[in-house]
């Protein structure tokens, strides 16, 4: 005759399985993070830029957290998913998912700027040492119909904001793939 587990034993087993799955998912998410770095000199000051983002995302779309450090707080940046062509700083990352999301409806980009950050949707100021941690929405198919990884190469990027949009010093690319 086979013993039937008590409801208490069954509940403990279910809790253990759930905790194990959560731990495994947490480790997988952490392990999938990718970091890109770049050192630039601007007006005689050297900045060691670091940008961290998940290396993979759901093709249908998901919100991801992107963090950076070492940025020049006098130069605002946009954080978003963009088409990239060449090395960091070679060509302006463009087009970007969501375009210029001034209304904040898509969540596909975030503006980090110490003068105006926090005054508009999807904007914030830098933290100490030129740091930031923001959430953006990414998906494989861009607004123009091109598909990341099929038609174009995409990355989560920072690039100089509209006050100095021709400046390529603050372009940092973290490659991303979609599943």
C-alpha cells in the first residue's frame, strides 16, 4: 500500500518546487545580462562609460531594465532599442523603436538629463557618478516593419540627446537578440 502525503507535506513540496523555479529563473535572468563599455574624453575629462542590459528579450515585446554608469552629467542621453551600424560612435544609432516618444506612451525610450530629467514622461536625472537605471520596452519588430536580427542589427543603446544629437561620444551599444 502506498502512503499518501499529508496536505502539509504536499504544500511544503510545492513550495520547494516554486522556490527552486524562482531561483533558477532569477539566475537565468542575471546570467543573460550583457555589458558594453567605452572610454571617451570630452573637454579634457575622461569618462568610463558602462551600459548593462539583458542580452535576450521576448520577440513579442517586454519591459527591460537598463543601467549605466560613468556618464557625463552635463550631456543628456537617450536610452532605447535602435538599429546599429558599425562600432560604437561610428554612426548614429537609428531608427529607434518608438521614435521620439515625447508623450511617453510607448515606453520604448528614456531620456536622462540633469536639467530637465523628471519633468517629462520617461525622463529622469543622473545619479551620483553619472549613473542611471531605467525601464524601456523592447520588441523585435521596429515601427518601420524591419525585424531585429533578420533585416537589421539592433542593440540597446545610449546616444547623446537632442541638445547635441551629432555627438557620437556617448553612443554605447549592448547587443540584444530576440526569442
